[in-house]
């Protein structure tokens, strides 16, 4: 290829994503979980991105919005490329920059810009879930061991607010030094990045970094794996170490600072959230927590850990409906959990809760199976 | 085409808990989020579509405080050329006729073919500013418009009427059109565009800059007086009228007269 014919912008794009490194082996497409229900072909996107005219057509393909950013392609790539990021880059260059995004995406992005969350909720009601509860608030400039980052979905969605409430309660009971940020917390912008609005993402990285660095925290503990992954991998200037709450809880259990003293007599199957597992390699800690639950029988999916099936909640998919009418992956997951005879489909991510809740209803499995976030389960196990 | 588009910053009260504040003459907005008024957002998009098709320029007009600047910048990012914001606490903003006078003063004396407004504000729901603005400017208007076709020297608009009817109106330019939501699909303003829009002119003016006497648009000149806000009591009393339709109408009319409602 004659590189002189490439625009500077395309050369940067090629370099950023190391597109010449791709050997078109097909490991990415072979592992991509959404190919069973959509036309998404990651390999084509990577290959055609090398050509200016072909690349411009790529964004018009509806399947560009089918990627859930589950990271399977990157985990499987023998050359260490991140095909998922090529798709996000294309969304940025060709879709968002032209302003031609779906209305749901537009509203989510505008809401992050104006109110600091993608759910069109007022910034000023972000901490309303705390009302009447014993929740410690961290003070900027004062030392705190664990600075808790709630996540927009957990802060505003009544279905998952219980995660933050239970975490505060457990930390109180375990005598942990912690503090929540409160009203000034704003979206981690992980989904802004995945929706292709890179400039807004970078602006949020800057303002969030400034906010987080105001605290003298040993570590930042996130409730959502999406915030966790974003802070850990995309916020180079954040001073504190970033961990997911499952790591903190596992640590407290192993140190016997937290002891589950109530029975939970259920058959539980754990669904690995992509942003915890495939994106960040956290597989053991959720299982450590499950192993401490008295009376529980824990079973495993055939597709688990690195091979775990995505629930299609990531990659901005909370705001984009796929054109495919085939069974959703979350429905497949619910069906598989039902077939294992599990009564609890355990997850460690608010998005997984929402997608799998819907899937269980869609499959008519409500009588035998329900979704429970680990914090929902363990919140009731400590006196 | 020289187009003016008027925008207002309003609270989103769709899910908020609305409480009357301690003065009794306002609403506690401490927990609200704010955005551009919904139908104004469609008016902005329509202005950009006309500009893209016919050329010309779009100027954004807003009567409001500095808090509205972010919404104005978003409109500029979508293709607006410049903006003017009238920031003056002496304007009696609860009176649509006074607001119309202020907006008209910002537009008068400048060349314009079209003035677009939203058809209704989400906060007060008066549906009056656009129409009153046309009167102040001395130009024809059409309200609740769902389709706009600009031709030479004139504009053909499709108005949404009660019962799902559509009225087609032709007007000579210049004219005022109040835009109904759903006429188009408002675009997204990328953050890069909003940043670039910082370079565009946003003039902030007072009443005197527009040649308006404060007393002409203040509370004293208004026919509207805001006495107090209250949340209507929830009552479960209902009376079902019996009889033939004619009989029911008579009974209803009697009840309304008796209750002092007519």
C-alpha cells in the first residue's frame, strides 16, 4: 500500500490501532459472541479500515453498533491487537463526529455532558439513594483507605441502588475505613468512549481525574466493572490504585473481617461480567465470595471465565438496539442457567443485572430463576 | 435565508418531585436538571436544515441567565452563526407578551426571513411567545408546524390541528413559525463542535442595549400577576351523571354555573 496516498488522519488511525500488525488469522471473528445473531465481522472492519474509501463506508454498516466491547477479540488476538478499539475509533470518526447518532445515543451523551450521567437524571439527585442511611462521605484532602465510586446506573436505577446500600452496610459492619464521593461524583464515561464520543470522554477523564485526585485515598473501589475498567486502564493520571468491590470483599472475607453467618440455600451459577473478566482478568475474587456463602451450591456455566458469553450490556449497547431479531445472548445465558437447574443467576455488574433480568422475563423463567448481584446476595448474610 | 431561532432553558420536570418554594411564588428547582426546551430544540434543527438547503445564516436568541449559555453553545455547534442573550432581571418572564417584546427588540432592525420558535415551553406551557412575537414584529405567523417548505419569497407550512387534521398555510416572508416536536430529528452536538462554538459571537445585552424601557417589560406593565403556586389537592370525589346526553349536558351546565365555574 502506498502510504503517501493516505491522509494524516488515516495514518494516525492505522498507527494507533497497529492495523498493519493484523495477519487476518480470524481468531477475533471466531470468538466474537455476537456473530451468532448479527452480521458483525470484526476482521472485515480491521481490514477495510486500511483503505480510506472503504473505511468511510464501514460506519454506515448497522452492525458497527452490535459490538458490545466484551473484549473477546482482543483476548484472542495472537498479535496483541485490540480489534474492539478499531470499532470504537470508527464510531468516533465516522458516526459521532457527523452528529448522526441514534436518538437514544444522542440523549445519553447530552445527559453526560449536561448532568454527568447517561440516564437523563439530575446531577443533584445523584446521592438521593443515601437518604436515611448510615453512609460515610469522604472529604477531599483527608485520608481515606477506600474511596467508593458508585456508578451512574447504581446511583439512579431503583433496581440496582441496593448494591450501593448493601456495600455501605457491609463496610460499616466490617469496620472498614471508607468514604463515598457523594453528589460531586460524575460518570466514569466508559460508555461515552464506547459510544464513540472520544472528545467528551477525554473531557470527563480530565475532570474526573482532578476530582479523584482531590481525595487522599489508598484506593478507589468501584461498584461497576465498567467504571473499574475505565479508571484502571484509561485514567493514567489517577493517583490511587483502582479495584473492584469483589476484590475488597474477597480480601475482607479471607482476613476474616467479614463473616457470612446466615445460610443462603440456593443453587447459584455465576456469570462473568466481561469488563471484570475478559477486560481485566478478575475471575477468582467473585468465586472466592461465592465459596464463603454458607449453604449455597455453586455451579459453573460451560462457557465461563475467558469464554464467558457476553450479556450484550456493554459497548454502549444499553442505548442501542440491535437490528437482529435472533435470540439475545442474555436470553441464551438465562436458558443455560435454567438448564443447569440454578435458582440464582449471580453477577457482579449492574448492566448484567438489567440485561439478564429482562432475558429471564423474555424466556418466561421467572418462576425458577432470578438474577442477583453478589452484593444483593451477601448484603443479607451478615448480622 | 436569514433565520432567527429563539431558545429557552427549562427544567426537566418529567420525573422530578415538584415542590413550591418558601416564597410560595416559585418552585424549588434545587433538584432539577435543565435542558433546552424540547420544541425549541426541534426549531434549532429546522433552522439548520433550512440553512443547509438554502444557505444563509442562523442567529440564536435567548432571554435568560448565563446558565442558558451551554444550550446556546450547543445550538451554535449544530450550525448557528451567532447568538444574542438578553440577560436582565427586570424582564417579567412569567408574561409571554413581555418576553415576546424583548425577543422582538433583539430581532427588529436586522434583516430576517424567518423566525423560528418552539411551539410551547415545557415549564409554563403558555404556547404564546411565538405568536406574540409575530405581532410585535408585524409579520405573519403559523403555529404548531410539522413541515416547512421554503420557496422564493414565501413559505408553505403544514400545521397540526386538533383531531389529527393538517392545515396547509402559505405565508409571505418574513414570517414567524412555531415548531411542533417531531418535525425532524434533532442532531447531536459533538463536544468538539461545542468547543469550537466558543469562538462564535454570543452577545449578552441588557434592555437598554435593545432600546427598551425597563418599565415597558417589567412587572408593572404586565396584565399578569403571579399570586402563588400550590399543588392541587388530590381528591377522589367523582359524580357520574345519569340520563340521556341532552339531559346530562343540562345537568352539567347547571352544576358548572352553580359551582361558579362559568
